[in-house]
C-alpha cells in the first residue's frame, strides 16, 4: 500500500451518534444513501438502522421537499449513525436540515443560482459546526451551449488524457465552487468529482489530490446494477485507495443499498485500510477435482458464519486436497474435501474427518469452539500451531484405494522407471 495522501480532517456526527472523522489519519469511512422517501419516517428509520447494523459509518438522505426536512428531527431521534442531507436546487432545504440537527450537508453550488443563498447555507453550517461536501458529477456540469467548442478549449488542459475535456470541466467547476467557500473563510469541506467512467474517476481524483488538501469522497456515479457496478466501482476506487487517495467512499448500485455497505467494507478490508469485523470466508473456485457439492457448502457456511460468529476468524472451505492444505494452514479454521468427505483443521491441527453431510455442522462447531478459546485468551487469531502434512490422496480421504484394488485405475509412481 502507498502512503495515504494527507488531507485536512473534518468531523461528522455528535455525542449521541459518535463522531466519524474524515481525512487526516482517520480510517477510510463507508457511506451509503437511503432509497426510500425521507418523509416516510418509519421506513426511513428502518432503512438507516439496517445500514448502520451492516457497518455503514455515515448515511445520506434526500430532502427535496419541505416534508422531508420536517421528518428529520424524528428520524435523528431514532437513529444512531451520522446523517447527511442531500440538497439540490432549494437552499431552504439545507437551512431546514441544519435547524433540524443534521450532521452534514451535501451541496452542489452549481444548481443554486443565487450566490447569497449559497452563502446563507455556508454561514449556517459554520454557526452549527456542520461540514459540507461539495460534489461535482460529470452529468451535472457538462456545458450544454456551444458544447463542441467548449470541449476543445478545455480539452487542451489535459490533452494527454482520454477524457481531458471532462477532467478540465470538473476541476474548473470544483475550483469555482471552492472559491465561494474560501471567500467566506469556510474550510470544513469534503470534495467529490464522480463519473460513470472508471478511468475518468481515477484520473480526475489523482489530479484533485495533487491540487487540494481537502478530504476526498470517492465514488463512481451511475455504476449500474450490482452485477456490473461492483466491477466498475472496485476498479476505480480500489486503484485510488491503493495509491493512498481517498478518505471516505460510497459504492453506488442500482440495487439494495445494503450491498453498497458490505462491498465497500470488504474492499477496505482487502486493502488493509480497515480492521475486519466478523468472519472472513475464503473458498476455492470450481474445477474438475471437486468431489463435494462445494457451492452449496460455501453458501451455507457463509450464511451460518454471518449469523453466529462475531470475531474476524479466517475460515477456508476448499474442495480438494491440491490447494486445500496450504489454505488450511493459513486459516484459523478450515476444511478441505474429497470423495464426499471433509478433513477439518483448526490453526493447522487436524481435528476431524467427517462425511459430506456432516461438514457444515462440524465446521461451525469448531468455529464456535475456537472463538470461545480466543475470547478466553487461550488462542490468538492468525496463529498457526503446526505444519500441515497433506493427506495421502489415496488413503486418508478414501478416494482411490478401492478403485486401484479393483483395477479400475492404474497406480502411478512419480519418477518410476521401467
């Protein structure tokens, strides 16, 4: 991992919700946004709490109408995660959200034409100590008049980039907006510049990181359904985070927002940017060596671990003895299978050899036992006790002895000469 790009720090939240720091040396935080109507208080509260339970650090809500901001005091009372009000066009919604006790404002100054109105929002946020995210999206800042001429002019700034004209427009707009905040001496700001193109997102955030020291909110806008949006988002955000760019993220799906949280966290876990919470499951892909119903087993184990195990235990589910021993040695609890059986290991020590229909129950039992040992201080996560000696593929798993004895297969000795 590259060293983190150092930015100034802002704080979101209060004593009741806890304060989430963004930027500086704070961990990268994960955000998401509700999909329902904010004025529907019960549904909105349920959605926010569900996201918070999944691990969301910050949740954003839309407030396009007065009835949405009117619902905020009750929503804030029933939730325990910092909330952001998403404001477009009507500056009154921002002032109402601030009065209601919102923890952060997301603002696009470009769609509020009256500069005095923007200044009113800035001043209100300063008075309450509320930060503002300034967001520019590709779709909302492209020039509509004399478009081709404008693209040619701005494209000269980044002529070596595939999307040079868009980069120039986005950065120019961002600088224009920041000038407004600088004139009011307001710097409690986080900035973002999103696009649907992963390569543009990478390029524009690299340039923004070079120019500014404000904390950066990363995201790919209009990423699509989870099936394709995962790849589009992780390509862009993973590349930037691996370079040390980015302080808070939102993965955006046209799908259940819960996936935005779990996938965002998993990406941060994989990059070593957050300490893992809950079990880590690794499993081998399909191949012609598998002798158990691996996909069903993995899915069943995943659901069971999520429900019953709290500590970040590393669990490996492997379908054969080729890669199984190595993965089992690197995991806290592991199983590798063959001929409808599974051998289970705990930190490198073999503890069971069971039938296929017993694998899930015994694996979970060993996970529970290991978790209790860790809680009592009798074991440590990631600590290996013994070196695994791979089992004899013919004898230990019972996959070949009978066949060889019956003459169904030829026994081959490596290095044997006639």
